[in-house]
């Protein structure tokens, strides 16, 4: 066989080997880049998860502080006054030679009301309790507690079939409703609150309307009345908030809560 023919075969073999090695190198590089992107994705996902958990914890701590402040005021203003009145009545009864049945009945009523208020306050503090009852029921109990003094008319309406929410979203949504109601009590000077739960196909829409003073949304867009906190918490669970208000025309807050 001529030498030239051997050289041609050798050249072909060398070319094939070089191409094979080059292809192998390309495949190794592709696999390496794929693994590196996969690792980077996992790291970014882990970092996002840690950031979310940190933000969620901070939000929970803020909500706890605000809830504790609210409960402290309610205990002082409502329960404290009832018990103080009962104490005065007991002192009067103790100074009397004969028992006044009407006075004793008033004392019994005031102490009973104080106990009822304390139970309702304890219920509103319990996040664990939210796991066992529907969100609409928890909000309904809040409205009943607010309307018990007779100064505020509270109404709850539901459209569609109630859709379950993840535990974290349910807790945050309830605390946002609580904060919205407390803002009404503190600032709105309203006589009526209407809450609508609209269970739409794309998510839950919670409408909270009051007939109070209203406000200029431009002036409080960057904060005030706890509205910024409500917006941040809605964003935390992938939702958002719409706020419609004007001076003298009341306020409507719409919480958009995704199901997942």
C-alpha cells in the first residue's frame, strides 16, 4: 500500500480524534455550565427563601406589636372601665346594711361583660385559632366585638364559595383586616363598617368600607394610618391593595389576596 494512502488514513484518524476530543470538551463545558447555572439557581432560590422568611418574620413581629398595642388600649378603655365600675359598686354595696338586688345585678352584668370582652380579646390574639376556623368567621367575630358597644354598625357579606388560603396568607390577611378596622376606629369617626368577601376565580377580594371622614390619598401615599404596612404585607403574600378615599366621603380598602 502506498505511503501516501497511509498518510491519508492517518490524517483522517487524527482529524476524527481531534473532532471527538473537541466535541467531548464542548459537552463537558455545556455540562459544567449547566451545573453552575443549576447551583446558582439553587443559591438564588435559597437566598430568596431566606429573605422571604426574614421579611415574613419582621412583618409578624410588627403585626404582633400593633395588635398588642390595640389590645392594651381595649383592655384599658373597655374592660378596665367595667371592672372599675364594678369595684365602685361593690364598695357601695359593702357600705349598705341591706343587699340591693338591682345593684348586685348591675355588678353581675358588668363583670360578665368584662369577662366576655376578655375572651373576645384572647380570641383575636390567637393565630393558632385561625387554623381551625374560616377567615370569614374570624372577621365576623371581630366585627361583632366592635359593634357590641352600639356605636358602630358592622355588616359582613360574602360572594361566592369560601376558598381556603395557605396558613401564612390567612394569618396575614386576617391581621390586615384587623389593622384596617383599627384604623377606622382610631381615625375615621365612622358609624358604619361594611366588609365584603368576594371569592372570585382569580383570588379573594376583601372590601372594607366605612362612612367616616375619609382622607386625601395623595397626602398619605407614603405612610400614615398604617396603610403602608398593609400594602407591604399584601405584597409579601403576592397580593396588592387598592385604597379609594376622599375627604368627607368615607374610605374603601380592597385587599387582593391570591389563593396560592
